[in-house]
């Protein structure tokens, strides 16, 4: 699937050129662990979750790749040879494929995440791994690379507090992608430490306002992390070195504050961040999910005629309360609008990708209903962060009937997880329209058996299938 051997176990960096002495205690410990983990028996729950994260990410990429702006990006960057752009049947040079697949994976707002890291580690690692992976590599090697890349990215998010003006995409995910790629390449301890330090200095200056305004450049941040993660490996091989503890510098004084190095190695090898992830079913910002969980629950118990709704009150925590714009101008803005998300869910029956596309945003019924949704902060709910992410929704009907409900945690969180069958169903909802139910099932079954595969050829070949729309 790769167009050239960008990553390898060899390096042109003499040991004498690497920065003298241990970069930091945590980094030395983490780098040793990353090498030791290649021969470590991973817990079954970690392997199973890694396979689901891989499958979920593939579905998100395939679905997002069908959006008009991503298709236009594919048309602009496709080449005759290279790495597969998932869900298109097209190819691009390795680094560009990592970028485009990363962009596609965030476009629908359906990629998984980690509530403790406060971000989306999987989509910052999987595209880089699929771009760098060789068909002759074993499936368990790919999974270990995913687990380790996911772990270090998440731990940086846990160990630091990003500036409130920053968007988490495109920040610590670059380190995750770099470590995942280095693991695939069999990098040694010194190389991993240097690659981490290089990658940490490649973090983007991401703006939180992109999500609030619906600026779709935000969808590129994760793609750039995947691309730059591969670049960090190339830079290391070429002889570049990083500062001694770039993670501490960047995440304690530049893009974030209060870096806690002990968190980088807390319960290392015992607490695996990928096993504490969450999956998403609502195709919207996670800050909307508690409210949408309440709405879908009320809809399951009652017949709600949107035309008879007088007004809707949503009380929630501070970050979610910011998402109060009732007239979003783009699909991304709609996914970051509680008024619109609630209204379109009531009309469509679920917060599916179609519920946020142009026909839904142009629907006067939804627009009118969104204008009757009020969002406000409940300081008690804010005080419950980060253990809970609650919302209370009160729907007042014109006949005086009132429906109300509260969610303390989101469905999909570690405290209230989705079942494997639900995650499979989500994958098929995204992948079947692209590859057909049979093709999607073959990908699903291959991913779920990837830990026993002697080669990645089967998976990479399936991912290169052209979509149904391109077949005769």
C-alpha cells in the first residue's frame, strides 16, 4: 500500500549526534516501555478495543471521504501510484494520503475519542499507520503501533491543560502518529525518544473558534498531525534532533499549561488509554451528546410532533453551553450547534450524517424549531466536570404538556459504553454505501481478525476497493 519505504528500522543518525544524556526521566522510561511493549502480551481488552478503534476509524474515513469538499481534495491530490485514499479507489503519495484520510476521518464528527485526554487520539494515528504499513508486516504489529501511538497522545492530553483558545485536533496527536509510525518501523529506544521530541515541536496553533464558527479548515488539523507524524520519522532518519524534553516545553508553556510528567508514566503498561476510549453515534460534537441522548430517549418513549413544540430548554455545562448558535452556516457549524442538533434530531429521528447536510440545514421546519431552543449553563453541571458531562432537556408543548430528562454521562463513554454490535452497525451505516454490504462485511471481519494475520496484504487490498459509485 506504500509507494515508497519512508519508514525503516535504519537510521543515519549517529548516536553522538543525539542530544547528550537522558532527555527526561519520563521520556526515558516511556521510550524503553515502547520497545519492551513489542514483545509484551497485551491484555485481551486492549486488543479487542484496538480492533474496534481501527474499524471505527476506517468507517469514519470512508464516510467522510464522500463529502463534496473531501472529494474535491481527492481530485486535486490523486496520483497514479501511492497509498490508498480510503473509500475512493484512488491513490496519493504517502504523506498526502495520511493527510487526506485524516481529513476525511474527522469530517462527519463520528470518530472515536478519549474523555480523559479531551480529544480524538484514534484519527490522529490510524491514517498515518495505514499509510506507513507494509503488506509484509503482521497484523499484531499494526495493533501494537496503534495502541502505543494512542497511548502517548492521550497521556499528553491528560498530563496538560490546553489553552482554552486551542482546539485539541492537530496538537498532541502529532506525537501519537509519530510514535505509531516509529513502532511500525521497529525504532529503538533512542530513536523513539528523539522522534517524540521532534514531533512535539510540530504541534499546530489550532483555533477553537474554527469549530464555533464552522470553519471547515478545522477538519484538516488531524490530517496534518498524521502527515507531520510521518515527517517526524523522516526527519529523525535524516539526522535532525529535537530538544531534550519538547513535550514538557510545548505542553507546559506554549500551547498548554500545568504539564504533569508523572502522568506520562502513571500505571504504564497497566492502564491502557485505548481501553478507556468512547465511541460516537451522534454525528455531532460530543458536547451536544448528553442533550441528544436525552432527546432520543424521550422520542423512544413518546411521540413528539415538532410542530406542536412551544420551546425547548437545554441546561448543560459551560463548554456545551457555548454551542448555542441556532443558524449554522456550514455542516460543521451545524454539528457544533445544540439548537440545530436538537431540532434536526427531533425531525429526522436521529443525529445521522444526513441530519446535518444541506437539505436539513435548508429545511424551514428545522430552522424554525432550532429558533425555539434555548441553551444555558448550569453551574452545578459545570462543577461536575470532568467526571460527568451532563445535560437536562425540557420540551414544552403548545398544549401545556412538558417532557423532561437528564443525562449525567454520554452514551459511549466508559461508564455507559456501546456494545460491539452497535459499533458494528455504525460501521456498516458508513461503509455499506461506499463498498456495499458484502465488501464492508469483508473489511469488518478482516479487521476483527487482524491480530492473527501474518500479513496486512488482505486488509490493505480490501481498503483499496473502489466505491460502488465507481464500479461498472
